[in-house]
């Protein structure tokens, strides 16, 4: 009889075994992941780059960036986060730790107007990527849910 222990089973599909929950929890990387299905790193790079091209000229989004002279680092962080979330490399967590989206966005006034503009610009970027309709809908659904979860400030003059 062998004394070797059986291998540890993989985490359930769609979850990494890092104790992450909710919108921050990236699915485990696997060959059949959404990340791979939509074309991997080149596709995410194209989507996020197009988003930041729009941010650079936007009167609502651009002023929210603490280093507007160089949107490159923000572009890299968003791309790495999305790649990891959808089953790609874990570079985001390897370099920055747990995503903690709400905490990382807390210093910024994310109003419903800012949320809507973010979604508008991301929608353009996703639609221009030419994804299959199901993949486009899946990605846009996640982005909408994530954006709504990050609102942390009421509109000026609105009731609290």
C-alpha cells in the first residue's frame, strides 16, 4: 500500500483558492478560460488601450487620474486585473496583492455620473474588439456589475 497522499483537488471551477470573494475573485487560469476564448493578452491589451485612449480626452474621467500625464501605469493595472479575473496570468496579484477594488477606488469620488461614463467608454472599447456576441455580453455584464459596486459618492446636490 502506498503512503503517498493523493493530490490536492483543484479549487472549484471559477474560483482561485486564495480566499477571494465577490467581484474581486478571479477564476482559476485554465486553457478553456474566457481569457483564452477571447484571444488572451492581445485582446485585453487592445480593449484596455482603447479605453484609455478615450479617457485621455474625456472631461469626466481624465481628471480622476492622479497621474494624468502618464495613463500607462493605470492602463497596465486594469489590463492585468482583467486578464487575471478572466483566467489569464496572475501578474496582478503577484505584483499588487489582492485586488481590493473598493479599497483601491475609495480615494476617488466615484459618482453615478463617473460610473456611467466609465461604462460608456468601456462599452465602446469592448464593442470595437469584435468579440463573439456571447463573449461581448459576458464581459459587458461583468463590467457593469463591477462599475455599480464601486460607486462611493452621491452626485453633488442629490439627497443622501
